[in-house]
């Protein structure tokens, strides 16, 4: 209550922007409970919910095991889409059901390889994996985690990779052996669920800008193939992400490359950082739609985005010694000429400097009369 005439200041703090979750996959596959409609995404926050909703794992499905692997590796939220079959039509319908779901940023489909292993057709797998990549690319807000073929040798996984191209996906090799499967000695399953859990764990601990690699795979007993450095020398340049067993260090994700042919989208974390920025823009900039397209709107947009990117810079998601080296935002008369404004467009120019993973650490050892010097 004001008692005397005058001008009084009142500070109103703006509401915080919506927090954008990352590391949230959608798993598409076969499950038992006919009471759950097909192509209806079901959120899960704990492995026990899968058992309650869908019952025991089907003998011709990997879905339960990859979902369990997701939670074992640090995942906290996923969506499950029950498919009516394991063919392309069913997969396409399941992917269509995900199009309006804005809370996911990963897509996994382990059951596209549920046929008896000796009957799996690599060409058919390629068609379905390409459909997943196309889905992610077309929507631009999600990333595909793809599995290698079961029992694949180096030549077979290289042939599989050569038929797959996309900026929004990555391929992981080989399959993993888990406990508590239908076989007492262990059960080999596609790695996508465990990898998705690693993505979620890495995002939560550090951020989406960190490459989801050099991370231990929990709940994994062994690998279908034990790769050597020489073998990975063949696979890594082809952007095949290897899973490796290291004595005394566990089984780890030992690669972070996408399937893209473009150098700027080589690394998973770089692609996912820009993907996340795009999701944030779509979620938080909707309130400027229909505002007068003038200098005040441009200034508001610049201010809003500068604050967001500065926060990313503070979190270490962008590289540079200062914000000006890490990003810039431009929204003015130059980016919005009259002919553009007349048709209702607002153009914003954004540049970001993403953090690239140190994939190759090179140490020089120089021996001289004064001793040995190590430089990096």
C-alpha cells in the first residue's frame, strides 16, 4: 500500500523458460499386452512399469531387454510404442504415432531384427533403418540409435554402414550379452537401449554437448565380438561406433560419430547440441508469433536468444574464451529487409561454436641430451 504520491519501482521477475529434457528415447517393438493399443506411446519412468503394463517379454522380441538396459544405465524417462508386427508397414505406423510427441529426442527400434538370426535379410534391415533415419531427419528434433546386424563380422557391418546415410543417426557395433534373459548362460541383444541410457546419463551428469562415449555399459556381461585396436582402425573412419572391452576398465562405448557424410555433423554431441537448440527455439519462441515485426520485436528476440546462448556458454556447451567467440545472434534490418517483412517473415542469424570431442589425443615425446620432454 503506497501512502504518498510519487513514482514507485516494482520489479517483476519473468517466469523461467520451460526446461528441455534430453536423453528421452522412444522404443518401438513387440510386447505382450493386447490391452495396450498399438501405436500409442506409453511413458515409462521405471523398469517395473514395463512389467506391470506389458507383462513378460515375448520370445520373439528384444524390447523388454533394451528398455531394462536403458534404466540400468541411468535413463529416467522413455516412451514405448507397441507395434502390431515387425515389418515396414507396422514400423512406419509406429513412427507416425511419434510425430506429435515433442518430449522425445531419441528413437530406437530393436525389434526390426526379430526373425531367426540366420533368416535376417540385411537389405530389409537397411530399408527399415533408413525409414527411421528419414523420420528423424524430416522432423529435425530427434536422433536415431541404430543397431548393427547380429553376429556380423567386420565386412558385414561395413556393408551395413555403407547403405546407411543420415545426419540424425549413429550405428553401434557389436551386440551385447546380458544376464536374466531366456538363456541361463546369457542372451545377446541389440545395444540400442543400453546406449540410450548412456546418452541420458551423460546428458544429466554433464550435458548434451558431451560426447556419449568413454562410458561404461552397465548390465552387460560380454560382447558378441571382442574388437581389437587394429579392427577399430578399420571401423572408426567409416563412422561405426564400437563397443569395447578393456581389462580392468569394463565394457565401454568407444565411439561418438554420426552416419553423416558432412564434416560439420561428424560427431554425435555436435549434432545433438544443434538439435536441442532447435527444440528450445520451437518451444520457447512461439510467444513472438503475431507480434509487430519491427525493431522492438527484433531486440526482444536478440535479448532472449543471447541470454539462452550465454547460459549454454556458461555450462561449457560452447567453446571460446568469451561469449563473443562462442556465439552471436543477429536480428535487425539487415536480416529482415522490407520484402521479407511484407510476407510476415522474421529472420534470425545465429552462429554457434560447438565443443568438439578430443577423439585423438596426440602426445609428443621428445628425447634429447637433456632428457625426455612430453608435449601435447
